[in-house]
């Protein structure tokens, strides 16, 4: 190993401070599930309020 000069010490970076790909993918998937649930809930509310439900018989 070589010795570092005082100016080079400020340029040392370490650790992992970035968000990794799998974490981003998991967050995106959670957002998609919440969005789809919102669409389904909104569609159900609209169909109930407009009395356009399919008969169960």
C-alpha cells in the first residue's frame, strides 16, 4: 500500500449509500399493487353508485 497525501484523503469514498436494484423493484411493485387496488375499488364504487352491477342469479 502506498501512503496518501492530504489532498487525496478527502476523495476517499466508502460504504454503500446507494439504493440497490432489487429494493427499487420491490418499491415499484408495491406501488403497482396499490394503484391496481385503487382502480378496482374506484370501479366498484362507480358501478354501485350507477347501479350497474351484474346479477348474481
